[in-house]
């Protein structure tokens, strides 16, 4: 009996580990910056400004992570506000031509989003109100 309990716990831990590893991680600030530099052909000055914007965005998103005093998932509208801020601030440093390209980047990002209620991070047992 004791061996069966150990075996079940071991299998549970293995399955849990695999499911956690399967969840995609968001791109790092550095990866995002490299991608934007490539897609928009940013100047060095623009790159510095966008880097500062991404720092602010990262701090805002980190405030939503567990350990910041809350154990529940932040509402998507709050997260979307952060990305709207990011987009508005980045657009301020772009030329007219770059803004057109950035609009395409935003459209691609929107197309990759899962439908509402189907976020890949939602797992049984998530804390929700």
C-alpha cells in the first residue's frame, strides 16, 4: 500500500512538471527589442527609448505576478491596458513609415491571442473569483 502511494505521488509530480514546462514563456525584453529593431529598423536613439518603454511595461506586468500580494490572476483588461500603454508610447518615437509597420506588428500580435476564456495558462485549480 505504501509503495502504491509513493508511486502515485511520483507519477503526479512527473505529470505536473511536464505540464509546467509545456507552457510557453513570454518573450524577454531583450528578445522583444531585437525583434522590434529588426521589424521597424529602429535607430540607436529609438532603440534606447523603446528599451526604456519596455522596462516600464515589464515593471507594470511584474506587479501582476504572484508574490505581489495577490494570488488571483489579474483581469485581462488590466493587462491589456499595459499593452495599450506600450503601443502608444512606442508609436510616439516612430516615424510615419515605422508606425505603419508597427500597426502590422500589433495586428499580428492580436491574431495570435487565444479567444477570451481560452488562455493557455488557464489550468484546473486556478484561483478565480
